[in-house]
């Protein structure tokens, strides 16, 4: 018998909790394995991402209406209650009675028949009283943590960085759907031609408000099924990530040190008009295959995917590149709206990232020609992974200096810029552009 949408959602939440799986990958795998049809796949996706986005808030509701604290409940039972509560509180098209009954059946199906009464009672209480104000903590940090389901430590950091009002705006953006932003492949088409092709396939498309060759899509369904995608008309890339590539020029040599899944290399190839060389590196062999497939689909012939650790020096690349791009591995806290489970990372696990980032940047800098450009970027908003890394690097390497650069948003006079979803409509993204002015 084919699994239900709620059963699939429970499997994914369990995989994320027990095995540390990321929701997007686990969801794709589970939907395929369970052979969910379109509506069921959509519901399972809504439930998984909805529970992830609102987990702390859901637990607050459960704690208010359950005799046991959420952390005292058996984990699978807690996930079942979260699934039910999310449907009651957020999915208007699903009757509360269906959400309750399906959750009760889930608990029975997983050997929790004795707990079925608890599930029924708690969810019915939430259904009856969902219009009543929820009891919230008194402190500002804890209140924001509950309302927007971000851990308290992150809320505290955001308030310190932005102030309370803008921190709340950032939290709101993280719980809204991210726009689907695609880059027109100017090696094959123009943004206008791509828009016409997409509209002919029933996709709604509009020009990005400030970035050329960029469209915002809606109503796409499965992107891979679109002829415009199969024909290499575009690739998916946030506007912020595209801005990190603007130093690439035709006939140059570009080394993309942490290239997967390939978006920046694709953007560089388009800017270079297919002329010059791009070495696109990653430490994982399976990601090279994804980049190779993407380059082939897009008709990019000057991009060479290579298995290469960004921390390991290659003698033949010494001072060989006009542009070196380091999109460093990071905490990812700028893309929470796309990957809601990122917010629950243990902060202790993030403390070692700056050391890795500095090591990659130090190594990559050796590949830059005199007069060449070094671009460091991340998809996080934490200063210790951004300015903290580039400032330490620059203090040890006087032959590099931050270089002001122009963007569609304006001029980055200091040579660095942090983009924010609540300010710019992009992912949270940091870019620092440095020029090498002399030999060591």
C-alpha cells in the first residue's frame, strides 16, 4: 500500500532528527520511494517545511495543552503531534478533524496505540482554542525565538547585529517563501526570449527588479520538466550569489575554489562569453558529475570541473588566475528561508568554520596573478565567518587590499558588502573583493 503524505512527512522528520539528514534531500528521496502523486507530494513538502519553520512555536502550543513537556515525550510521538498541530494552525484547507484523526492513525501505525488518546486530546484542545492568544515569554529574545522559531542564541546574535526591530524583520523573511530566481543563459538566449519561452510553458516570469539577465519565476512545477530548462536556457541562482561573480572577464583564467553546485562557474562562463578558462573545483566527486551535467546542458565548453581540496596547494596554479573565487563552506545562516532546518544547527559545531575558511582563503590567494582579483563570499551573516576571516587574511597579506566595486544596488566603497533578505530581497550573503597589487 502506498504511503500517505503524512506518513512520508513523518519519515523525513525522523530521518532529520535521528540521522542528521537535511530536509530537502530526505524529502526528495522519500517522495520517490513512496511514489507520492502530485497533491500528496505537495502536502508532504508543506508539512515537512512547515514543521521545520515553526518547530519552536509548535512546541510552545503543545506545551500549553499537554500535561507533559514536549522534551519529555517520545520523539516520534512529538513529531506526530507537531505534524497534527501544524495542519490545525497553518493549513486552512485541511479540516481540523482530519488533521486530528490522521495523527491518531499515525500514532497507532507506529505502535503507539496507548498514546493515541493523548494525541487526540491534545490536538482537539489546540483546535478548540487556536484563536486564543498563546502565552509567550516575557523577554524580548525568548518571545522572538518562540514566535519565529529561531533558537535563542541566534536571536540574540541578530539583535546585537541589527537591533531588535530589524532582527524581527529578518526572522519574518526567514519564514516566508524565497523567490525562485533564475539566471538567463546569455550564451544561448536573452532574458526577454527566456521569459517568452517560459510563459509559453505556463510559467509566470518577471524581470528581477535590479539584476539584469535575471528572472523571478512562479508556478513552475518541476523545473527539470521544462523545455527551457532542458534546452539550457537558464540555471537557478540567487541574485546575491550572482553578484559575487562580476569580476570575471572574457579571455581570462578563473579558478572557482568551492564550485559545487556550479552556479558561480556558470555565471562566470556567461560573463566571459565562453572565452577563457574556468577551473571549477570541489572536494566531492559526485558533485563534479552534477557540475559536468549542468555545463553540458548550458552549452558551456570552457569550464573544467576538477576534484580538488581547497586547502591543498596546486603548484601549476601558482599565480595563474586573473580571478579566484572562494565561496567558502559556512554556517549557511543566510539561506534559512530555503533550508529551514539550518536554524537548528548547534552553535558549538560552527566554531571551527572560520579556521577552515581562513585555510581555504590562504591557499586560494596563492593562485592570484599580480593585478588579479580574489573574491571571498559566504551565504552566512555571522561576522566571524565574513569580515573576521577577510580582516585576518588581509592583516597577514599586505599585497592584497579590499577593492571598491560597483553593483546594481550601488557602490561597495569598502570593498565588501553583506546582503540581507529584509533589505535587498536576496539570500543573506557576504562578498569581499580584494586586489593583488604586488609580489609577496
